[in-house]
């Protein structure tokens, strides 16, 4: 009978076999070669045993006919990497000198042995198996031992890709928002007026709009690794060259900011493409939420660190430092990232099976079927919903300092401090929403239902809290409403932002490029329209327009969107 049927007490004080034989507590542990699977054990000087179930061709058992309960087999117990062992007759015992443990479970110090009619294990026999001086004693089966890697090499490769994308988006927004801080001393040095400052700020979007769709096409055709790597290098170089361009002249600065937008424009489509190949649907929402939270935390970092650097080293230091960080990221990206799991030679067979299970071919596409894509109602639901979502989001994030200063009467320092709060709230709730969405999917709820639930929260939550702003009487409650509005908005990361990979994983880059183009246009038009509304109306009118668009987006999304694949 198998050793996997061993019955024992929780403290391993004794082992009771089905044949009525008892394994008593002693000093060491030995096993006879057999035909069934089993475990290995080791004794360490502090009186602990560490066990590991080995999946090997060789197996062990006490004796033929001796059975035990499945207690040990059910445990997830430690690993050993041992380079040598000695054998005596039919017994194999590991040398003490070369044993090290990983992920162990500590149990009481125990020796298991028994006497049977066929095999008599006496003290003399055990003495012959004792190891020489050393730090550990173990008895292993004869056969192949699986090499055990350090924990950082066992970290899932798909989450290495996610973390690298997170860092890329962190740098993306750090490099983007530093101009909003540095523009103040720069305008004093170069005598820029308000119109010139607005022109400089908007020049980023000239390039950003141009590469949304192009970035998606490139990523779907040649792979996300090359496109995202190119984007980070491009915008990092443009960031470093910004102070030089500013000193040469205004046209060169405008051109450099547009070049920076070109690089950042490919980031989201390329990221969406690569994650569509690496992340299974059960982890899709949380992985995207983590990556997008990098953007939010990048804004927080940029807004917090830039004033310190400018105060101590001058405004050019912000661009030099932030831009140079891209080279460090790029070196890691080249070494660790692959466009597809099939391209990674170090990916384990188990993880590759998990990633590719139930999926069809995800090879890069050669031709983009534009007519087919634009004929699908769920695609237009993405585009329209992205426009409605970004209108409200960009208004809040762009005009929030002005609202705090004009309506809540905060000074500039307080306005800057409270501007960080929504970004932190979004980073937190984006990840909470991602875990909730993936949990619902794993519980059996359809992907369509999950996407509609999460995006409805992302639309109706901000709409509700914006309507409350006209009723609050204290600045604290107004800040709370703004933070709650942005926090609920972050649930969109598990709604429309995850849906591109649902409906067309092979065209995820193009789909995000299409919808994000609409989203950027909403930000540009919404920001300009807000200024026009404030000249003739009030903040209540600004918020009412955003609420109407949120409701339109909710209706369109719930009627036309789906979580099923519609593009193959």
C-alpha cells in the first residue's frame, strides 16, 4: 500500500498503519525503495523536519502491504535541492553536507520505523546509515531530483510582464505631468504669457493623437514588446531634450513636446496587445487595473517630486532625471519581456498551459479587417463609452485645481495637495475593482455581466457624486465627493478598459487605439468646453454636462457591449 495513505497525529508523535503496526517517534527517518510515490524527509539541528513530496519515477514505501492515510500527501510541503547521497544496499540516504530547503513546513522532530516479517530494521542497521558530521540529515529515494530555483526565478513570468508594464506607465505619467509643474519657473524665465503656456501644454496632444491607432496596428502586426519598448525610449529621449529645446526657441519646444506625445501614444495600445497574449481571462481585470494604477501613481510621484527637484536643482533637473529612468526600464524590458508566451524560452510548461488554456492562436495579424471591426456594435459601444468616460475624467483632473481655488477658496499649496488625493483614490479602487471582477468571473458569472456591472459603477458613481457637489456646504465634503467620484470612476478599468481583449484579443491594440482616440478627443474638447461654459455659466453647469454624458455612456454600454469574442 502507498505511503500516501499514512495516518498520523498532527504532531507526528506516531504513525499508525492499516496493518496495525505503529511507527514510533525516534531520531531519524528511513524508507525502503518501492514502487509507489512518497516523500522525503530531513532532520535539522534545531529539531525540525521538512518534508517534500517528489514527483519522480522512483517511489518509496515502508514495505509491501503496509498502508497509511493521505495526511502527508495533502500537505503542500517543502522542497530540497541536494547534490549528493549515499546508498547502502537497498537504502538511500542523503549526505548532510549538500542539502538546502525551500518553502518548508515545520513539524515535530520524528523518526518513523517499524518491524515486519520481511524487513527487520534494527538499531545496528540504522547505525550503518548514519551520516557524518553536518548540519542536516535526510533520506531520499533513488532517482532524479528536480532542480529548484530561487523564489525570484519562480515568480510567474506573466506577472513580470505586468509589473514591467506598470513601471512603463508610471514613467509615462511622471514624464507627462512634470511640465505642469516646471512650466511655472519656465514661463518666468522665458517671459511666456498665458496663451503661450496653453499652447505648450496642448502641443503634447498633437503627437499623442497621431499614434493611438498607428500604435495599435504596429503592436498587432509586429508584437507589443518592440512597440512599447520603442515608445518608452522615444518619449524618454524627448523628455531629456526638452530643456535644450526650450533654450533654443519656442518652436523647438513645441516640436519636442509633440514628439513626446508620439512616443506615449503607442503605450496603451502596445500594452493592451501584449497583455492580451500573456494574461488569462481569470486574471485580466486585476492585471489591467495594476498597470493603469501605474499611471495614477506616476501622476502622484511627478506632482510630489517635481517641486522638490526644481527647488534644489532647477527646473531642467526634472526632465533630466525623469527621462533617464527610461533607460533603466528599457534594459530590463529587453532582457525579461517577450511579445508572446510562445517566444519565451524560460517559461515553464505549467504556466504556458495556464496562459494558453482554452485560447486559439494569437499570432500577430498581417491585415487589419477595418470593415469587419467597424461593423460590430460592441466596438462602437467601446468608442462611445470611452468618449463619455474621458469627458468627465479629464474635466475633473484638468480643472480640479481651479475649482478648489475659486469655489472652495483653497490656496495654491492646498489645491496642489488635494489634487493628489483623487489619483491615490483611483490607484486604490482600480485594484480593488480588478480583484472583484476577477473573483466574479472565477465564481461563474459571465464576462459580459461582469463588464457591465463594473462599467456601470464607473459611470453612475461619478455621476452621483458630481450631483452632490452643488449641495455640500463645507470644503471637506466637497473634497470627499471629488475623491469618491474618482474612486468609483476607477472601476472602469475592469469594465470598458478590459473589454478590448474580450471582444477581439488578436486586435486588442487596434481596438484600444480606436477607443482611446475618442477618449483623447473628449479630453481636448471637454477641457475647452469647460472654459467656455464657465464664462457664461457656473460649475453646476459644467458638472451637469458631465453627468448627462455619464448617463448616455451607461445606456450605450449596457445595451450594446458584450464580453464575448466578436472578432477572430
